[in-house]
C-alpha cells in the first residue's frame, strides 16, 4: 500500500491550529503565574525595586538598583524561578548625588512631608516609620526619591531620627540634612519651648551629625506690644522683641541716647513683630530723647507717643519727626503737652521796715553712703537723739552733723524729721527738707520695692499735724538684675537639663551601639562560619563530581548507568551538609539550537535532582536549573572543549 503524503499534510493543518489555539489560551495564566512567583522571589531576596514583564516564559527585568551588585543578583534570582526560560536584564543604577539632601516639613495643619532622597526602599520604610513614631496620628506624605551617595546608613538614619524629634517640638517648620549637616528652621509653640530649643539646638547631636544652622523663632504674639517709658532717672523697655539681635540693638541704642539714665530691660522675645521693628524702636527712643518724660507704646498695628516737652516748639517738632519716622504700615500718633508762655511777673512793692524772719527749716541730703544734716534743730538734746537714732538704724552710713540750735520749732518737729530721715536712709540719693510742719522728701533708689516702701512708710510715719510730700523714683536695677539672674539661672538649668538628657541619650546610644556591634559581630561570625561550611560542602561536591562520572545518553536527559556510584556519593555528601540547599545546574555545549539546548539542560539537571531524591536527599533541599550553552567553561570549537561544557555543577545556596 502506497503512502500519500498529501493526506498527511491535510491532517497536520487542523493539528497545528489546535496547538496554536491551546498555546494562546494557556499563555495568560502561565505569564501570570511566572510573574507572581518571580516578583515574590525578588521581594524575598530584598530586591523589590525590580519589576518584571513576561512574554510567555521569557522575563524582562526593569527598575533601578541602589547597589552595584544588585542588578546581577536580581538576574540570578529571576533565573532560578522554575519555569522561566530566558531573562533579559534591562535594569539600571539609581542616580548618585553629592551633596546628598533630605528634608521633613511640618505644616500648620500638622501634616508631615518627607522629601529629598533615600538610598533604598528599605531605608525609605525606616524613615517613614521614624516619622510615624515622632508624629503619631499625623498624615505622612512621602515625596522621597531614590539616589546613591547617602552617608553611612546608621549615621543617616540617626540624623533623620534626631531631625524629626527636633521638628516635633516646633509648631511649624522644617529640618534639612545636607550630607551630615543639619539645619533647623521653624516657629516654637510657646516661650519655654523656644528658649529650650535655642539653648540645646546644637546639643545631643548623634555621632557623625553636625549643626549647620538653627533659625528658631519665638511664639507669635498678637497683638504685638512694646513700649519705652522715660521718667525720673530711668528708661524702662517692656513688651517683646523679635530676637536677641533686635533686643540687644534696642538696649544699646537706649544706653547711647540716655547715657545718664538707668536702662531697665524688661523685654521678652516673641514673634509677630511688624516689619522694620528696629527702626520703629529707634525712632521711638529718639523722640523720647527730646521730652522731659513720656512713653512710646506699640499695640498691634498702632503706636502712641505721649509725654511732656519744655515748650510747644519742641513738642511740635518731636510729634512731626515721630509720626513721619515710624515705618508703615504701623499707624503712628503723638500726644505731647507743653506749658504755655509764662506771663510777666507781678511787681510787689515791699514797704520799708525790718524783714520778717524766715520759716523754721531743717535739711538732710544723702549721696554715696554719706548723709549730711543742715539747717536748725530745736535743741542739742533733740539733735543728739536724732543722730543716735539714725546711726542705730543705719550703721553702715556715715553721718555729718552741721545743724545749729534755734528755738521756734513746731511740736511735731522731732517725730516729723525722724520719719523723713528713716526714709532718706534707705535711698541711694536724695534730700529731705522740713519747712515748719511740711516735710518734702525726694530721692532715687535702684529697687522698686524700696521706692514704694519709703513712700508709704514716710507718709504713714509722720505724726498728725505734719504734712509729708514724697517723690521717690526707682531705676529698677535690682529687679532687672533679679530678672536677668532668673533668666540666666533658667538658661543654665535648661542647659544642664539638656546636657543631662544628651548625656543619657549618648549613654543609651553607646550601649545600644555596643549591643548592636556585639550582635553584629556574633551574626558576622555565624555568617562567616556558615559561608565557610557552605564553601567546604560545595568544594567536596565539586571534587566528587570531577573524580566521578555523570553521563547522559547523547542528546537525551536519561542518565547512563555508570553515573550511579558518583551520584550515590554526591547524595551522601549533600546529606552530610544538612544546613544548606543545593542548586543542580545543567550545562550543554553550543551544538544545536538554543531552543533545544536550554530545555535539554533543564531536563538533565532535573534528572540528577530526581536521582538524588531517590538516593535519600530531601527534595525541598534541591533546586534544578538549566543554563543551556550560556556559561561555557571551555572552547566550543573543539571536541575536548565541548565535552567539558557538557556538565552538571553543584552550587551550595547560603541565603535560603
């Protein structure tokens, strides 16, 4: 019976169509399965940056790696996935930056924006976790990109954590890392936090991190208030200044403009000052310099100058200069009083005859720790008793008695003059005049409390029938010094507390670093020992394979019987290395086409895999992969070289 080949041809056409339809129906599920398993293997190996595209069983790797060796590692991981035929690596390395920048910003809404660069996805997750820990419940927006060139990972993460903790103490602001240099810029939520942040901004920095700049502003004051008051022998500065630089400039300007006056600084720091605040303060001080007394008071967006001038011409000039000199948009207003021109004095005609005797006048003056008594006293006994009482009350003061005795004093003279002297003795400078029953006491002290006590004490101490008129002023230096001392004590206490905390944090970091170093050393030792053991096992397998025989039938995956003793020995060696998985790699020479060599190498590796399992090796410890003719070890142009390239190799896997 003759065979008609055309009949066979007609039968092959429907068979080919059926194969084509089957291939296209199964292609989608195959690609999905390979894509899922490849992505899972990459993620498990810490290579989540790599993405895959599938075309049948062929994988295209894409993405940007953070390290030099990661593209090759991703290729090897994808290549080992069962079912993958060809891997086409189209990966690249992320950009290298110098300097390396990172920042975090806190908005008024409380949201946190992370931007700049991180060296890897693992580091990105650590930074986001640190932000969530520093700002629990806040919305964290991640705008960070990948780039190489970051500082050493531990230094970078410690710098990020420290920066975020500083940012958490601000109401709004941002922190920047430029390499390892930290910049802090923001607004403090309250005055104590502002002072603490200013004092310890550069303290407690983690190892490797330096402070480049700290621009921390005080809490916003609304309405913003400031004042300068000229009165007595002092100028009192109160309210707020934007920062230490402005405060010091205003204080220095007041000392320069009023050299003979005590300058009392009661200003505190606060944000929200109107623009060109220094000029506003300088203009106010200059205006006060032309007055007898007065106050310039800023309240929000308006400032008022009130006071007294020696005449109307000066008052008008000061008002004009002040209103025109205050920078906009602050609205300036001036209310300055001055006496009207004096009328011509009246002419008094004194009749001829003896001039009447003057009033009974006794005086006392104190200056530089010495008091001088002048005028008249009713008797030597009264004068001596008065001097003795004064020396008993003020033993540190010297007294000079230049009084004369004269009759005619009022009955209230001893008690009235004694009350005045007790008040005068508490002052730094001053004078006392008792004219008949009228006592006039003027003077100055550096203590606000003493000024009030002298005024109240003298008025309460004079007897009935004696009129006391007291005008005592205070420079306020004692209170200013107390306030400065309290401020300095608080600053030193804050610095000591910050140092204590920084020392404690440093101790904890050192202990943690020591523990981490110890743990890392132990882990490194274990890894080194494990690697050495893996290398020993792999060498033993390689020696056994080289000394033995592993043969297959030509162009087939069926093992030759002569391979048995070698494979049995290899099975024993694998079981003697129980801590590792072993990858069985099949290789072919270059004869034939890749579409046949690749599957052949896979089947041969799988045949060895199955033999070893049958010889007692647990299957979960074995992996098989075929490389076809991709990795020759000799020249494929010679029979000897091709024979060497047709081989089975065993690789011990350490990281599974």
